[in-house]
């Protein structure tokens, strides 16, 4: 085991202690293993203490030039996954991917410098942030949403459940993981709110629902309680918590029947967009979505068409709202 391997193992243990998601940890580990391979092959460096800012800049340049899937942190995957058969093999790596790699490397060296104090100078201090490509978020129209809902036969338990889940996602902006964890005790019909509890950090927030969804939820609860004594609002037919992948699969199949590409996060995106178009403010939207700052929310949901902006303007025209 090299010094870098040991430092990486310690970093991953630290990440585990912080209850980071598996997806985040996998991203860190893959990035740092690829970086370690580059350092060893190019500079014969196997200790993070020997890394300088120049090494990191050269690695970023190398990423911009090498192309996709040319190397892998696990050599066995190259032979089993056959990346050379992919249509985007050797295509240019996106700025978003390189920005993520750079961010992960910075997190690692910040840990070594600030937490472990294993290095006296942080080589990432002078590394510029790479501005990622901004992908326009996808949204669903009212017409497509109604079309999608009609694909579920609500005389069946699981289909009725799925329709209510979709309406809840569209009305509250909750994440699918949050929606499927809701129990009856989390719902306050008096204040039309749902308590969302993050299982990782125990942080709590409220999302809110309309009178229309309140009626839907009450009807669903009466129906559900006839066939299930599950504590979950949206259980499986066996009463267990519905798995996200199973819901995604059923949603995808319903969308394919009407040529719609849909996923649960699409409804969270659509909620946010319609909230702002319907005169909601960014601060309250940030709180509802559970974002860390208003800036994060604004950067995420700035995709409006000229027609939507025009309609929004007509609602708030200064002259039109003056009594003159």
C-alpha cells in the first residue's frame, strides 16, 4: 500500500463518519484513484504530501485532452465493460465532469490540510474553479402530466398509489425518497403541511400542499387503510416501504406508453418552475426545497422561455398596476 492509498483510505473513513451518501463517496473514490494513477504513471508520485499545484493543473489539462473511458480506476472493468464499444468512447470529457473531478480533488486536499493537518500547504489553494456546463432542466407540461396520470388504472392499489405520489411530488416539490418515507403522523391537515425528516443528518423541514391535494390524500388514506395497516403512506401491496427503483420503473413504463421520458425529479423541477411563475418568491422556495441557500435555488431554476417571462411581466408591469 502506498502513502497515497493510505491517505485515501483515511479520507474515505472520514467521509463515512460524516454520513455522506454512497453516490458522493463513490465519486470521491473513483476521482482520487484515477488521480493517483496519473500521479504515479506521470510523476512517480505516490504520496499526497508531494503533490504541487502544477501537478493538479497538468492533470486538468490531461483530462481535457484524453477523452472518455480511456482509463479506469479498476482495470478489470475495462475488459468486462468494453468501453471501446460505446458511441462516446474517446469523446471529449465535459466541463461538468472535469469540474466535478477538480472539486473532489480539492475536498481531499482540504481534508489533508485542515482536518488531518498532514500537509502544511494546500496545493489546491491557487487552483481555479472550472465553470461547469449548465444543462437546461427538463419540465413537464400540464397536458403531458394529465396524459401521464391517465396511464394508471386507479382501480388497482399500486396504480392509485402511484397517481397520488405523482400529484404529491408536483404539489410539494418533495424528493421521491422523502415522499416514500412519509407516514400519516408526518401530515398536518390543519396547516396543510408535511414534516420531512432527513434520515442522514436528522434535519427537518416542512413542505406544504394545496386543498386539492388534501382531498386526494384523505381519499387515499381511507382507501389504503382498507387494504393495508402499513405505517407508510405509500406502501407496497405487502405493506413494506416502496423502493425508489420500483417506483421509477413503473413510472418509466407509464411514460413510454405515451412517448414521455419521465423520472421522479422531473416533478420537483416542474414544481419549482411553476412556483416562481405563479408569483412565489425565491426565499420561500429555497426553504421548501431544502436547499442550503437562495443562490443554489436560483442557479438551479433559471430556465424560463420568452413566452413565460412575457406572461410573468404582464402580471407585474409597474404601469399596469398603477392607479393612473
